[in-house]
C-alpha cells in the first residue's frame, strides 16, 4: 500500500468532501478492484480453487464453463477459454496464434488493469491467419521487431489476454484443443533470441476475496494503482483520491483517518454502489424488455465516464467491444415483470428469418438472477446457441421457440428447453461479430434488428 507520511486530521478534507471523494472513487475504482480479485484468483493464489496459471503462461480450458466456475460473473459458456495474465514490467511479450479454419470464430481480447479493451487478435480484427503480435506495457519504448504484425499497448503493467475459441458441438472439442495448443506466449527477448533483461522485483500481492474487497476496497485500489500510470483522463480523480490516502501520490495515510472519516468513506462507497445500480436499472436502452448498450471499449471509448465503466464491470466484467460482441441482457419479461422460474414458465420466440444477425454465432445463456452465475441443472445445458440449430425443433410457421423454465417442458419440447433456476432469472444474449449491414443489432439499442421479448407462459 502507499508509503506516505502521517498527516493530522485537521489537514484533510471535510467529512462531506471525503464522502464525495469516496463515492466518486468507488465508481472509478470498482472495475480495477474487481479485476485485481480475478487476477489474484487466477494467477497468484494457487489454492483459490479458480487458479489457472502463473503470469506469462497460457492456461487452456479444454471445456466450456459450468456452474462450478465462480470467479467471473456472467461467464460465457459458448467458447472454451484460454487465459493469459501478463506481467509486462520487465519487457513485452509476443503472442503467437496459429491459422484457424475460416468457418471457426476465435478472438483474443486484450484487457488491462483499467478494464480497457486495448486490442483484439482474431477472426474479426486480424483474420484467421497465423501471426505474431507484441503486447507492451505503458513504459516500453522499443522499436517494432521484424515479424511482428501489430503492437498493442496496455495502460497497466499487468494485463489479461482472454482467448475464445468457438466450439461447434461436443464432438468438436479435439479440434478446439489443437487450436489452443497453437496459442503461444514468449518474452520479447526470447522471440529475438537475445539475453533477457533484469527481472522485475517480486510483488507481495495482498490476499483478496469478496468480503475483503468490501471491507478494504480502497486499500486494494491503492495497491493496484501503483501499476497503472495515470492517463490524462484520470488526473482529476487521482488527485481527489490522493486526499484520502489512495494512490502513489497520496498525501496522507488511510491508517490515520479518524473513525468519523472512515465512516464518511463507507457512506460514500454505498452511495457509489447505489449510483451504479441505478444506472444499470434506468439508463440503458430498453428493447422489448432487453437492455442493450455498449459498456466496453478502450480508453477513448470511456473518455472518463467512470460510471459507464463501473456499470459494465458489474453487469459482466471482461465484456467485449460492441463490434466484437453485443450483449442484450434482461431480468424482465415483455411486460416488464421480473423473471422468476419459481413463479412462471416463459418462452422466447424468434420469427422466421429473424434470428440474431451474427457473422460468427449467437447464443442465449441462463444465469441465476442473484449471483449472475451459471446454474446446475439436470441436462447440463447452460445456453442455446446457433450451432445447436440443427437439433432444435422449429414451429410450423418456421419460427423458433425456446422454453425457459425450471422443470422440463416435456419430451416433445426438451430439445428447445433452456433450464431456469427456481427463482430469479438473468438472461444474456450474445451476438458474436454482429453484422453491420441491416438487419443489425448495431448501434447497440438503436439497430434495425430487435430481440423479441420473453413472454410469460402458463405453469
């Protein structure tokens, strides 16, 4: 945490100002702390139960995510993941991808500790040819080496590469595994066959879990900011945070805050969380009960709108740019009532010729409304997606109806059953590589294609 000199309480701000700073700082810092928690579980704590691999090593998941995966909310279960947490402090790394057959979608999403999506490798962004790409931290000043197709720049010293490789069906998994085996990472010095630079110093990463994140939120934000040089859009909020002991430029120690000042910080955090929840509830574009917006992008996309960034992280951290994937989300039926698998059955019907317009594929995934995690169910089905279309039953008029309910709709309809929890429901539609020509879901919430509403059925 910040090593700063103790300062007497009368030198710092009023309680009102402290509360305001804490509110703004919580909104600014929530994605950063959430990201740190995932990084800690995936690449630091080998006993976390969610551990993947050490820094600068790719971990391939030769499976799709299930209800047992709990580190990330609203996980995608369409595409087996590969994860790479990068430590870019001593030198850049080179990511190499193999050639992937044209019909198969894949994407490597580059996301830094600020949760900025700062680049993509893959079907939409760079094509399906093999290639070598360089990822550098904020301080690297080298030239682009021969053989590197593109240089990507992270705004933080630690960064995530999330790989998604499309799976067509269960029998297709060996083909996915072959592609995953072709995902490589190596330090730039190794790629250039040069001596490695001096290793970066070891980091004492503070333990984090959900409870600790709530009680020590600003301590974790303080820790994370040392690896994140402030951009021009962050200078104002960073200066405010320094007043309450957060960040490399802090002028006081948080330990020296009085009980009243700490209470003001707690009130500010609650106000910040309420503001984020209110944004998610009221500010997103509503289309037939679905909320569609563009929550994710690079630094320029957010342009200092920390509330939008926090809302995106809370709705589902590590989401894609809208041009890579668009996410209609809903907790409500077509009449605006909360979705509840205990009280009702539901249907979702796509008219003939009006399936989600995707260059790659689309899916509808079921989550528990309280936790936003996948749910255990008797047929181990977490989603229905376009690769399943040959096995789904269409109606006589050519439309497609999905049955959204807790118990089986019966043998005749079970092929189209999306099992729901025995309680609140959260549905996420994913449209990967959405089409840009009409009908299109783009721009998000304003496109010519609109998702049909979820309709309450008799139980």
